[in-house]
C-alpha cells in the first residue's frame, strides 16, 4: 500500500519502520518539514515528505500527533481523500486545551473526523510506544498483545486489523467510532498490554458514567510527560 504517516514521534516513527519492512511505500511527515526527518528516514526507510504530501497518499493515512495539532492539518486534502484515515492520537486536556465538542461527549476520534471532514478509524492509540516498538510477535504466539480497532466502516476496519496482525499484534473489533471512548486514556483497555480475551473484557468493563473522571485521572498522571 501507499501509506502516509503524519507525526514523527515514537508511535509514528515505529509504525514507519514496521510498515516499510512489510514492503509498503511509506511517507512520513511532521510539522517541522522533511529536512528534519533525515534520521527517521535512515532508521526506517520511509520517505520524508511534507504534511500535505503525506495526507495525499492513495491508500492509508495514519495521524499520530497531539490533538491540539489536528486543526493545523491540510484539511482540504484530507477531506477529499479516498484513503483510509487512522487516528492514533489521544486527547489530554492539560496538553491539548479544552475542546468543547469532546467535553460535550464526542469521542476523541469523532472530533478528529469532524475537524478533517472525513471518517476515521481509531487504532494504535492504546499501546505505549515501548510496547509497540518491542513486543511484536508472530501470529499465534501465546499472550500476544491485542489492539482494538474502532470505526464505522467494516471494510476499513478489516484492512487496519489485517495490518496490525502483519505488524505483530492481534486486533479486535472495538465497535463503532462512538464507542472508541472505551480505548481512550483512563479506561481499563488503555496502555495495559492485554491479550485478545482480556482486552475484550476490558473494553466491556469501561463505564461511561466514569468517563470524565477517568480522563481527569489519566490527564493528571500524564501531565509531567506531556
């Protein structure tokens, strides 16, 4: 596939390495421009490009940036895209500021979809970067870490789930995009390195009545690192 990754942090750069190794044509971009991506290009084999170029690839776009930076994306390009767009980000109020729509009940990714004018798939957001980088194993391995994939298009979810399996993790259907709050910061499925059965249980254990409270606790814990 032709894949564009917007975001060159730990998640974006790790995914660039995996996907290039799998034979995909991978472009990577960040807000600082292609000239800042030389080291990542050498390590991963991905091609440094502008954000607009990464947003314009034909098959898959992965957005792995802080939520506060979503509004700076090339919205015209993304809204017209025929590619699958994956949101791998998480909303932390102390970093990203207060977002009215999220505070009113939209999930992180529903808000992203609204801003960019294109449906998204939620994936890669609930695993810590060190686990993503070091714990990929072959299909069928015992205690293989699982990742949830949420979204409203079954075909797009299936494509992303297949990609996750090829990278080295199990994937489970996390439901509609409106249910993706279950894999957001503070919830039982967030950053826990769970196998498929345990992850399914964790998603179901999430209590929407505690969503705001759990986010506040997660935000407080993460604040020193944001």
